[in-house]
């Protein structure tokens, strides 16, 4: 066989649409499902439950029910719902033992809540954990804001890293960061710690997905790049569909975050099943490594290939052609503008 004209011809030789490609492609779906979890989890982790001012620091007369204590302390709005951010200024008042008499003599002055009680029918969320209500509501938006910031920074960083160090090491490092940060986020002791690890989760998610996307498009036939690129988005819908079901049964934020973090350990399988891009290896001059990966691809696809020495020569010929092409471009430029 003559020298391959370009990498696509060499890829056709080992198989560009076989079991090897589909295996790698479906392994990248793992991250697609996890993205569905992480991207939308703030809807449930940061759900704002019904809340009202806490009355635990007020000394009520003995015999009052919890409903009486609440009705006496907290005003209602126009829809007869308890106000969520204000309460009557009764902290230093002498409260009559008789409930009706106490209501009649109660002040109408209102003060802002210093602490809150929360309904727990939707579980214990990050909002109730760190009181992200009323004057602190703005902090809630930074939870998702920090996540999307991580996505943005990750896209920039991992694009550079995968070109500099390779697709596989970038994927593996990002996967380790994702596993560790997502589990640690479950045990955050304060709001700052939580948004920091949410940032790291998003940062790493970008790396695993982006580099995996590039890897898949580099190992399939040109006509399959578009459909494969589109289909890498499918598992996001799977993750987004599964998340409400998980959140229905696991309502507390710590347990829910941990529940969507444990599947991240499946990314460990990438170490054994996700190879380096042979295209990147050839461009990096690592011909022997590229040969071994292409040999494995041909074996999995069931395609016969030349011997090691001839295959290595074919691979090196691609590099020579690339260098010749660059020289021709430079010569043409000099002839026109020199």
C-alpha cells in the first residue's frame, strides 16, 4: 500500500466507524448524563421553601400553642399568608398570659427577621441551611452564577490544555477534579465553601465534556462528525429527566448532592477505556504511541493492517506531508509578498 494522503485515509484503514469508535462515543455519554445532573441541580439544591421569622428567642406564656405563638408574632399579608421577612417588635415586651388580651395590646411596629423557620415538606435546602432569604436572597443567585462562571473558565482552560498536553490527560485530570469536588461539595460547612466547589465542579465538567467531544470527532469518519457531535448532547436530556426523580426521593440538599456525585466515580473507567487521540499524537510527533492506538483500533474493529514498521512509516509520512504543506504555503507567501 502507498503512503496515506491524509489522516482520514489512515483512519479508514483501521476503521473509522467501527466498534472502537462507538465504544469511546458511548463512554462519553457518562459525562453527558452527569452534566444533566450538575447543570440543573441548583433548582432543587437551592429551592426556597416557605419561611417565616423564628420565635425561638421569645418567652411566651405557658400553655400557648405553636400556632398561637406564630400568629401573635408574625403579621399576615393581603392573602392571609405569614410575612416572610418581618415580625412584630415584641422581643422586649411583657406578654399577657391570656392570648386575646395579648393580641389586643400587641404593638403594630415591625422589625426585620434575624433568623427564620422553614417548612420542610421539600426537604432541607441550601437556602434553609444558610438563610438565603430576604436581604440575603441575592446570595442565592451567586450559587448558579459561580457554576456558570466555572463552565466559562473551564471552556477556555481545557481547550488550551487539551491542545497542549493531549485529550486523554486533560479528560482524566478533569474527571478527578469532578469526582473530588462534587463529593466534597456535599459536606460544605458554609456558603462560600459550597459555591467554591460548585465552581470547581463546573470547571471540571467543561473539561471532561469538551475534550471528550473533540476526541470523538477526531476518531470518526468526516461524515459522522456532525451526527456524533449532535448525539453527544442526548445524554444531557437523560440526566435532566432523571434528576427530578432522584430529588423526589432525596430532598435534603446534602444527600441529594451526594447522590448525584457518586455516579461521577464511573469516570474512573475512562482510565482504561479512553485513549489518546491518534491525530493529536501524530501532530505532537509521538508516532509510536499513535501506532499502538491505531493497532488497537484496528483489532477492535476487526480490520487487517500492515505490519508495525510499515504502519509506522505511514504515520510518519503524514507528518512529512504536513511539513511540506507548511513549506509550500510559506514559499507561496514569499513569492507573492516577498
